C-alpha cells in the first residue's frame, strides 16, 4: 500500500541553524501539507501546497519557513533560523479525494 | 473561528469495555469530520470520516455519527482490545480556496488493559 515517508525521523539542531525536513508524498497525489505538534499540544496546520505553489498558510508559517517541491517526488519544509519554540513533531500529508494520508513524522529538537 | 474540542485523557479501560470519546466542533458552513488514530511511534492514520449531517462513519468496530444539531462527532466502540491503545484525534476539514486543511482536537490517549 502506498504511504507517505519522511526523513529524518529525528533531527537535533542548534538554535539559529537551518533545517530541511523531507517528505515523499504518495505519487499520484496533488495536494501536500505540513502540520506540526508541539509536545502535549494540538496538531496544527502550517501550510498547504498545490500546483507548485502555496495555497494556504497559517500564522505560524512566517518568513522563517519555506516549502518546496524540488523534483517530482520530494516535498520539503525548510526552517531558516531555528528557535527553541520550533521543537515539535512535524508531519507531512498528501491528499486525494478529501482524505489526507500522513507520514510518520520528524521529531525536531532545537537546543 | 473553526475549532474542535475533545475530551481530555488519558482514558483507561479494561479489555472488552465500551468506549466513548467525546468530540464537539465549531465551524462555519458544512465541514467534513474525521477521527484519526496514532499508534505509538507511528503517524496519523485515518480511522473514519463523515461528510454530511447524520452520516455514520465506521471502521474496525469504531463508529461515529455526524450530529449537526449538537455539533458532535463522538467516537464509540462496543468492545475495546489492548491493540486499540493509541491516541485518537478528532478533526474537521475546512475548505478555503484550493486547500482542505484539517483542524484537530488535542487528542485523547486511550490505554486498554488486559
């Protein structure tokens, strides 16, 4: 069964460093998403992406964040200068017919 | 704005007990409603969904009915198993432009004891 994959599973970085989280959505899906979950809190929407552009972003998704689909398979989330409060689990999802399929997540720890 | 409220956990049950996890929502328009499950160390998996009022979603013995009059989508299972231990998230889908972003509740941890 096709699935969404994410790498790495755990990323540790120093405050101020750039990180890139990678996702491979299901191949025939057209809509892609990033969500995050700070420990003990809700899963929060960050951004949606369709037809090679951002279709919606949340207030969390400020200028420090960017997304890219550099080729036909990968979908990346970049954080330019990480802050302590960026520590969270980041989930990628892709969508077909109003059903989102989630990856296993990347746990980002900012020290 | 749009939001989801679900009962806080953890919920601890014995095997074969009846499960209810409450979920209520606030939304403009007519959202679709979802339950996702997260097993330890895994991602979010869609458990069931309902797209309009009075629809009942069901899967793996779990059920939830879209109640517009009470703005609720409570999750139920008649007889839980140890393997059902997981975190359960209620969510709604809002339509804005070309996106179908999900708005989640806080999640409810279910622990089933043998």
